[in-house]
């Protein structure tokens, strides 16, 4: 295969999947972090050292998610149901990127859809780590709140499944991982959708 033929095949591929290639590396970093967090050391959720190029991306995404999480407690607290108030933080941090994904996908903005899915996957992984801390409550809470304010301690206790906190954590981790894989493969779905468009313009 000569250089020109290689270019002809490589360029369309890169044009379609260049952002997916970037997401492979970004996904690897956070999947590794949260796997190690849940499996070995829960404090890696707040002390993990990312490579410099990714550390800024993680910093922005993590803090934005935290702000939305805290806002969720306030917003869902309006309904006056304690369980929903506690769950509201996790609910909103998952709901916002999901809504952004739906909106961008309907607008046929593939990269925006991928970014939204990546953020959604991160939100699930972040929640998985929080769930894995439900029994010991080792993670520091914002505002130096007491351990009794731990979201997943309260959520899982109210649901009478606190003893299954690690099962819940791994289920959430798996969901987050699958969403990240979907984000990487999303252009493939778009390509398949385009192939099946009906171009019959006969009057």
C-alpha cells in the first residue's frame, strides 16, 4: 500500500474519529482512577494525581459536577421530601449531562454529544466512588459536614441496602464505564444512521 492510498483511507477515518481517539485516553485516566478508588483506596477519589495535560480538564469537570451536585440538594429540597433532597445531588449531576446529550444528539452535533456522554460517564463514576464510601465515610464532606450527612450513607440506609454498598458502587461504575464506551463509539452510530437515510427524491 503506497502513501497516497494510506492517506486516502486514513484521512476520512481521522476526520470522523479524531475526537473519539482523544476520548479513549481521557476515559482511560478516569476509569483507572475510579477503579483504583473503589478497589483499593477510597481517598484516591480526592487525592489522585493525573498527568498535567489532563489534570486541568479533570479539575474543571470535577468542580463543575460538585457545584451541580450541591445545587441538586437545594433544588430537589423544594419538594420537602428528605430522601429526595439527599438523592437530589446525585440525581442532578447525572440529569444535567444527560439532558445536554439528548439536546446535542437531536441537533446532530456529534462532538457535543460525545462531550456530554463523557461528562455523564464521569458523573456515574464519581457517584460510584461516593457509594463505595457509604459504610466507612472516609471521604471529606464539603463544608466540614459531619459523617452523618454522607449522601449515600443516608440513601442506602433509607433503602435498607447499606450492607450492599459495594454492589451498588460497582453497578454504578459499570454504568459509567459503558457510557464512556458509548461516547467513544458514538460517531459509528451516526455513520450508520447516515447510511440508512432515504435519499429517494422522486416526485
